[in-house]
């Protein structure tokens, strides 16, 4: 006897069919006797009370046994086979409604329920009333500390609304607010402690804005069979920080100074940087920007950026080389044998510490 396990999965996007509202969730085991070539999987559909667009859900075959294997050339590879089941809508009724509406009724009801659940999860310790009964003193302390942030982010709409675009836009806006807050708080703390802005940026600000990415990458690495998403998230998020996080505000700043330079020329000339001003010439101990750029403009003094980027590049190349070596030796970038795994952790933490230490020494020496 050979066979495999099967289970139903909800679809995705605004055409998703959902268990309980469109079909009854089904799972079980398929067993094939000798020379038996076909089996049927019976799934009960829930009658629709309203006209909707075509919806779909999945049936997944997994965990083959008895010597059976799954075709690696199909969706899901050799780990699973995925079948998409489409629920056809009433064409005549659908045509009249889709001209005015383009959303999934069931997904909106589920999204509304999810919205209430995520707010309740933010209020209760450990996420639910039942878990709160078993919470200890430390759980209550951390819950009270993080409660304002939990409530703040619980207001982000679920991805089922508007095909996920509302969730994406609101999340992007919240990230901007938090990033601005972290940057201002870190700058104020660095000012109070007498820490250079460059050091504050690569320590306090970097930790505050990068730790969420770290936890997201950790979750992706634990949930996915491969490390592609976690590694891609790390490199992709830093690319967004550099190209969009710097490029967009610098473009806006350039346009502002192009339009308002005549009215703001005195402020521009008096703008300080490490005890020097933009308007004073280099002979007078200034930055000399007014001599080089008499029409003014948006200026960002590089400071020790070149040395910092050089150190970062060397550490990044070393890091990617270690990941490539791990793939050749152990078959993957993450995990693997116990000793090499912890040795890799020490190497990566050492690279970060090396970058921080070298940057601090260069910054302190130049100031």
C-alpha cells in the first residue's frame, strides 16, 4: 500500500475561498492498493447566499509513504503537490455586479473579525484571555511596557481589506513614524551623552531600526524550508534604506533648496557642520560651499562616510563568503551541525563589533 496525506488550504488575494464560508475544511489519508490508479477526494461546498466572483482554494498532497514520491516538477516540488480548486460564480449575476464592485464579501467579513481579534490580542497578556490566566509577573511587566506599541500597531488593517494594499500603505506610514521617532530619540540621547552623530547613527539608530528586520528574518528562517526569504529580507531592507530612505528625502531637499535658496540664503550660509559654516571659505575655516556652489543647494557633508562604507563593504564581503562556504560545506546558509552553527554566529557578531569599533575609532580620531 502506498499513499499520501491531503488537506485543504484557503486561497489568497481578493479571489480567495475560505474554509467555513465557501467550503468545509477537509483532510485525511489517501491509500492506493496494488494497481489502483485513481482516488477521489470529496470536499463539501457551502452554498453561496450572494453573487461573488470566481474564488479558489487549494488541495495539497504531502507526506508520501510506502515508497511513493511526489513529482518535483509540479507546484510544491518534491515536498507537496498543490491543486487549485476554482469555484465558478454565476456568470449572468456576476457580470452585472463586477462592473460596480471588485471585492470578496467573505474576505471582508473575515477581515473585520480579524481586526477585532488583533486588537483584543494586543490588550490581553500573551495574546488571549486564556493565556493571561497563566501569565507570570514578568509577562505582566513586559506587557505593560509594550502595551502602547501593541495598541498602536493593532490598528493596522488586516491584509484582507482592499487586496492587502490598505495594510501595505498603513504599515509603510507607521514604519516611517517609528523610524522618525527612533532617530529623534537616539539623536537626543547622543546629544545628552556627548556622542558624535556618526556614532549614534551606527549604534543606537541602526539597532532601533534594524532589530525588527532581524526578528522578521528569524521568523522567515524558522518557517520556510530554505533561507532565501530571510537572506533576501536582510539585503533587501538595507537596499531600501539606502536607495529609498536616502534618495527620496535628499531629492525632496534638493527641490526645496532649488526653489527657496534666495529666501533662505542667509540660513544656508550660516548652517553649521562640526564648528564650520557653509558660507565661510576654507581659508577662513569654513566649509567653502559658497565659493564652490554660489547658487547654493542641498548639501550633505560626507564626513567619515567613505571610511565607514569601506569597512562595511569588507565586512559584508566576508559575511557573504561565509554564507557561500556554508552552502558548499553543509548544504545551506543557516542551521547545520552544532559547532559550525555557533561558530558562524560568533563570526557574524565579531564582524558587527569590528565595524562598530573601527568606525568609532575613525570618528573619534577625526573629531
